[in-house]
C-alpha cells in the first residue's frame, strides 16, 4: 500500500518541492519525512546491477555488491531477440528488487554513429529499429518486476569526447529517423518509468534544458508519462532545465540548485506550477517504487537466483556470439581433437567495458576452464602479456610450439580494457600489434587456426583471409567463457548477427572526418546514411556486413509475400527451412527500399526481424510486421512524419548483403498539401491539377511546346513562378499569377 504518499505536490512547501527534485546523495532521492515521503534509490545499469555499499562514484572506481554481469548491449543486441532481452530484463528487475533499488539506469539506446565511440559496448546497434526493439524488450522485463528502467542517454549522445559540452549538430531527418527513433520505439512500446537526459547539447541546446526535446517530442508527441532524470552531473542551469522538462537532478547538488529554484520562484522568474509538475512526477515515481512487494520467493530466499541468473547469462552470451567465418567447417571442435588454446584472454576474460556500467560479477567463467571440462588435455599458452610485465618473445615462442603440436589452434585476441571506456573515445580500430604478430606466427605454424575476439567496439580484421575461422565474441558478461566454449565445441549452434558493419578500413566509415568534431561542435554530416546505409549507398565493399552471422547448419528461404493490412502496416510472410543436419536458429531480416523516393534514402533499411529455432529439415512460415510508422520519413517542409506513397521493395534475407527473396508492395501515402506561393516552382504548379493545365498551355504558347525529355522542360521546372513577372519575353503579370495561385490553393 502506498496510500500515505501524497498524490500531488500541493500540500508541500516551496522548499520541500524544490528539495524533492534533486538527489540526496549519489544514488538516492530525498525523503520528506514530515510529508511521509521516503527516499528511493536509482543506480546503474544497464547489463547488471551496480549498487554501491561503500563509497560512491559514477566512473566504475569504487566497488559494488556482487550482481550478475549479463552480456553488455554489444553482445545481447547480436541475438536480434527481444524475448531474450526481456528475460534478461526480468533477471535485472529481480536483482534490483532484492537490493531494494527502485530504478536501474538502463538501457542505453544511442546509435553507434562512429566505430570510435568509447562507449559503443553499452549500445545495441547502428540501426534504430534494432536498438529500439531490443531496448523495449529489456525495459519490459525490468519493469515486470516492479522496478523502473531509465532509458538513456537522451539524445544524440554518440561520442565520449567532450561529452559534457559538445553540441551534436544534426539535421532534422537524421535526428528523427536515426537518432531519436530508437528512443521513440522504447517510449511508445514499453513506457519506461524514467528517461535520462544526456550530457551533450543538441544543435546548441543542452539536452537537460531543451523544452523541445524533453517536453514537446518526448511527452507531447510520444506520450511519455514518466520522469526525466539528468545524467549524473548533466545539469547546466536548473532554473532553465526544470520548466523545460527536467524533473529530477542527480546526483545531489548539496542544496545549491534547490535554493536557486526557490529564489527563482520567489523572484518571479520561475512559475511555481512547473515545480509542482516536477515534484509531482517524483512523487509518482516514489509511489510506483513503493508499490513493489518485497522481493521474496524460494529462489530468492535461499540464494538460488545466483545460479539461475548465471545460467541465463551463459545462454544470453551463447546467443550473442557471431560466427564470422568457418571455412571447411573447422568449427565446431570435438572432444577427441588435440587443441591448443592460445591468448591470455582465454584465462583472463575481457567481459565488460569500463565506467559506470562496471559490474562486480557473482562468478566469472573462463573459456580455458570450460574448454578443458570437455577437452581435458587442451594445451594452453598465453601468447602475449596483458600486463606488459612478461617476456613477449618467450610467450610468442611457447604459443607457436603449442600450435605446432596441435590439430587446431584457438587464438583468443581482444582489446585491452583501457582501449575502450566510458569517458573517452578510441583513436583507431586496430588490435594490439603484439597480438597480431603472435597470430601470424601461430598461423604459420598451424594454418588450422580459429580466432576468438573479445572487443566492445569493432576491430579491423587484417587476418581475415589468412585464418579459416573467426568467432566474434564481443563482450559477453560473466558467463562468456563457458558460452564461448559452448559455441566452439558445438553445444550451442551460433546464431548471433552483426548489429554493426565491420568495414575494411576505418577510413571507409560514415562519420570518418566528422568525428569527434572540433571546438565544441560535431556535425553529423553523413545525415541519414549511418552504418550499413552508408556502405550500401556508396557501394563499398566491407569485411562483414550488418546482419551477418553463420551457423553450423544452413537455411533456405521460400518466396516472400507482402501485404498491407487494414491498419496500414505491412505483413511479410516467408517460409524458412533448416536444410542442414543440426538444429539451429535463423535471424530472418526484412529490409525495405524505395527507388526514386522524393527524399534521400539508403538502398535498404531494416524494418523487421525474427529469430526462429528450427530442427533439421523443419520448415516454418514466419510472419513479420513492418509498421507503417517505421516506413515514414520526417518531412522538413511540414515538420512531421509522412508516408510516401508508391512501390516499396521488400527484401528478406540472412544479412543485409545476403538477400534471399524479394517482393514489392504498393503503399498508399499521406498527402502533403503545401500552399502554392510566388516561391513555388513551375514544376510545382505543373503538378497541381488546377494550375497545371494553365501553365502547360502558357508554356506551350511561349516556346512552341516541348516534350518531357526536353532539357528545356527540366530547366524550367525549377524556375520560381514569381520570377516570371517582368521577365523579358514572358507576357505575364503579377495579378495573373496571383489569381492562378488563389484558384489552385482554393482546391487544396
Ligand atoms: C553515465 C550514465 C550513468 C551515470 C550514473 C554517467 O556518467 O553517463 O550512464 O548511469 O553516470 O553512474
């Protein structure tokens, strides 16, 4: 029962209201004991619970109580499975409830704009639909346990360099269609209890004080009903931020900004009603949090959840692994083989990123132990040093000897922890030279080499033509070691897919040269062509495309069919068959395109996907829904979403560059009626049913007529009609044009 918590802020004093809207300390809100309002805790997030018991920080410095470290978003996203994300979310909710945490700070659905963003491991994808669908799954799971999620970092926070000041300068279309779209999906589909505004500015305005972002878009357009919390330290000017829509400042400001609010209300520069609204939202959040019954149940009371969540972390990690290459079916390995495990990451896993998301895991599996559980005599050589304190030449020599004596060498390579982190970006995408050198030496000694990668951001793969098998393990959480062994040894058939393109070179990537900006501004010059949209539009060869990932079985696709439903969505149906000898999971991907569009578009865009398990020989017909809203573009002329009518290609495949079947669907568009003015072009008038014939006739009289593919017609099409007045040889008056425009506009 939460009856004792006031339903609104009307009974509170000005000072009480101000105090409610900022933190008490690092992780909790303020209690107002006189009014019966308790304090609640908000803490990180996103792929495990980071509840600090002693000293507090938001940079991953001081310890936190043990919690399950699930795969960070870079891994989980590769499952392309929102149901799995939801199950992980449930576990996060349970652990939060056990620790009496009201809100867990995640998920993060920012778009991976650049390969270099130091925090890409915390984000799902370069694609907004994928990020939005996966984020919504996590939120649903967390909140099903009476715990709030915090959707972050809102918005256009796509780099760490200068993150607390830099302005992301983004045009309306990419902002809406790429950077806000994932947030919109999560808000509309899962209604998170809180949204965390980001540190950065957007087109010059701090996210924490942007009424357009925090109120107009988030609440008025998307229907957000929860509370907006600042990122930790994101408040620039609280008196400005509060009426813009920032409800809660975190962490504490020591009373300084509360006093500013009180003074502003008293001085008449801040409307007290804005404070009432923000304080009311804090009360709502406190009430929701208090409504959760205490966490209990057999698994919780006797601690069995630890083992159950570890098992789920292992399953999720297995689903996150992407098999990039497997020539000659080198994988899976089997127990009877003589295997050499090489690379320090096999023994000392790199399983999560650095910063505020750093989890203190309940357990930690290593791939070496897990492999040896099946292949007890597997040899091991670290190959390189993670500390820099060992004799590199000796390590390399031992690795080569182990590889030469084995049937198969499995080499664990990866980025060192300091190479990628919250708070700073990467400068390149290369693996350490010492690791690459060891790999070369191992391959020379034994060409039957499997590379296993641990990295939160994309790395270049200069060896990809020289090794037969590559396993992209991303960062896999605390059970990543055993999950990697599951995939290597075939206990799990890999099904992860690339959520981001692996290009041949950093220089090919969309934001190259436009990242991380300069002098406080970063211009998103690539526009809507982010990620695979860019590589496809430019026809660039890539190392591995978006959506790619192999399996130990094979799948075939029948013909796709697409139809528009009564609600305007498009349903796509396709039969998929497991044509191999083992059970496996296929990620069916639907991409749409619109050739000849009136706006710039990528050749194909992911609009729906499904992950389905198939027994050998089994066929299933899968139906996917492409939402009409997801096909719309943001029309800058009318400042709203518009569905362009016409023929859309619907491609269905196993990756963005492995399209198996395609069809076309005709979709009715939204009408955009813009009044014709003196600025309208001859072409605009020609397209109008009233003005068109008149202009056509006048032009014919003037020129003797020209046909459609006459260059003259094209040239005239962009001539503003108003400039015709007084033009030598054009006998038209201003009044005549005004009359024509009035007649045409009357019919609009
Ligand atoms: C991060 C957030 C995090 C917060 C609290 C900030 O530095 O950007 O993602 O939730 O700290 O630790």
